[in-house]
């Protein structure tokens, strides 16, 4: 009976149409990337070098939009607010780690219920969340100030006070994203071998020592991933600010972010070229911060057990 396998030393002739099959399978994804990612980036780059006319059309202005952007005081204020908002949002990472560790405790009753409870904000519409929290923060009849009044504490108009508006929105942002972070951290915790905890326990390590010496180092890949997506999403937050901070709100200047500046330029003043320049600068900022995070992760992220 002839063997179905080729003889040793005989090279099989590659199929001529193997490259076409690869193109057939890659084609839909490539077309989607080109249509929804690459072309918008190229179009935005072109618009950033033009100025929109009053009745449509674009006129070439070169790098004037970028010069105007970096010389306007509003951009520096917006960049500072975006950086501060991102820094506050990162506080949600250690909070999510603690909650995930508690939810991963063996024998915890109602663990599934708590997981669903923390994940509800993730599947809720951001506009609905912003409206509910706007009522909670209301200085006259908000639940927060009424609760503080029970303890003799006089609250403020959280969303109208320039000193508290940005922090108030950041708290809502943490609340809406903490469910996703908890799911990621719980998955990371469940991937840590229990034998490591048993060895640490035999060495006399207490709960705190096991957490900082075993849990955190082995959870560092998940922490790195969550930190990257938190920075990217925080720099792009718009819906919460748009709904919670009205245009005539006295705290609006202190809550103006880069995305808010982009919206005002592109959709309120119809300065599409200037708005495109803001979008490109924001993309470059995100790329730089992400590259820095990937560079620094070599020092503190551990991928091997």
C-alpha cells in the first residue's frame, strides 16, 4: 500500500494560490481597518492643515492651526485638566485591586451577587449615569448634601464649585469603570497558583506580606493592562463632562478638557481644521504616554511565576 506521506528528503511543492487564500481571509479585516481607522487618520491630518470656509470647502493654511493651538491659553488649561482628571482616575486601580481581592476570597457568601452589583455601571448608558449623579451632586436637594447634613456637615454645589467640579466628575468616572477593572483583576487573581500562597504561608508570611510579596507582583500584568486602558479612556472622556457640566456653568473653565476643546472648535464654532489639529495632538499625547508605559513596564511587570 503506498504511503500517504511524502518520502524523506522530498520537498512538497507549495500551492500557487496560498497567497490568495491569505488575502481572502485578511481582506475583510484589512478593508475595515482602512475604512474606519487609516482613512480617518489621513483625513484628519489633511484637515488639520486647512481652514474651513464659511460656506464649506477648505483652504490650505499649513501649520497655522497647530501654532494657534499651542499659543492659546485654553489648550494649556485643557491639557492640565485632562492630566489631573487622568491622575485622579488612576486612583480607581488600587481600589479595584482591593475589591477584587475581597471578591476572590474563598467561601465568601454572595460573591456572584457582588460581582454583578459592581458590573452594573459598566452596562449602563453613560448619559443616564451622568444625569443620576448630577441629581446626587445637586447643591440644593442632592442626596449627597442631605446625607452630609445629617452629620452636621454643610455641602457645596459640587458641580458648580470650580474647586470640586473636576473631582466630582472623576469620582463618577471611577465608579463607571471599576466594574471592568474588577473583572480583569479577579481573572488575574484566579490565575495565580495556590501553591505559591501555601509556600508563603509555610514561610510565616502573614496576609499583608502575602498580598505585597505574592499577589501584587503576579498581578502586575493585569495592573499594567488596566493602567494603559485607564489612561487612554480618561484622556478621551467627553460624555460625563458634556452632561454634568452645562455650558453656562461657572466651573466649566476648570473642567475644560482636550476633548471638550475639540468639541467646541469642531461642532460649536465649526472650525474643523483647528479641531482636527486638536485631535491629532491628543492622538500623539496618547501614543507618547502609552509608549512610556510600555517602556517602564519592563521594570515592574512580572510575566513569569
